[in-house]
């Protein structure tokens, strides 16, 4: 009883500080907070371009196919479409991408990249779909891991996995490897976005958020 009363008396004499007040006492929004803010914001941005850019990376270009003009006994390049190339299984020597056209991009459709000209639209659509499948899975798992084992390991593991997949995407010449890379990037996004947001909230005082 006496010890309990003594502890209560000591507790009443202790001045309590909030988390933000502690940060202010330690120097407020200093160089470290600036470094963390810039680093985390840049990490958020690393996943956006590769997802929002899928439309441009997979846009079909204008095509040209070789036609034989009997009257002149010559081969000439004429405008054609994807169906003419794929339905007839036209040899690659008889068609080409017309990069002079305004709607033709040097993207993954190029025969030297992923060669998507005759790949089904469902398979191409799986690139973006698998990213969001991976994101949905990681969003329910990675933040919980961050609460149990700390933020650092899941966050660094997510960023490292994403970096590795970016390298594979750069060298990939196979549509299925690309789909796999997007799936793993989606898995990494749970750590990149969810844990990154937690870090921002924890390191930056509320009045600077």
C-alpha cells in the first residue's frame, strides 16, 4: 500500500511528452527528416512509372508489309495491319514496324524486345493484372510483418526485390518473364507503399506532414 502510494506520487511528478514534442526537443524537422522524406517519396515514385507506362509500352504500332506488284515485277512496302500479319503467319522478313508513323513507339511490341505483335490481348493484359494481384496479396501480409518484426527488414526486402525485377525487366525478351516480374513488383509494393507510409508518419512530426 505504502509503495503503491509512493509510485503514484512519483508518477504524478513526471512530465509527459507526446511523440511530436519529443521530436521537437531533439531538433525538430532537421537534416535527417529531410533525408528520410526525400528518400521515401522517391521510393514511392519507383513503382508508378512502370505501371502507368504499360499503355505506351504495349501500344501496337503501324505496320508495313511487302506486296509484289506483278505489273512492275517489284516488291513494295504497303500499309497492313496486325491481323494480316498474324492470321497468315507471315514471315518476319515480309513485314516491319513503320517507325515513321506518329503512333508507332519503340516499345515492347518491337520484334527485338518482347515481340508482342501476335501475342493475344489477354496475355498482354496479364502484365498489369499480375501487378495488382501481387499488390493485393502483399497489402494483407507485409504491413502485418512490419508490425511484428519491425519496419526495416520488410521494407528493405521489398525494395531489393523490386530493384532485381527492374533489372530482369530491362533484359527480358519473354512475355511470361515480364509478367512474372510485374507480379513480384506488385508483391514488393506492399512494403514500398504501406511500410513507406508508416515510416513517413513516424519520422515526420504531424505539423510537417
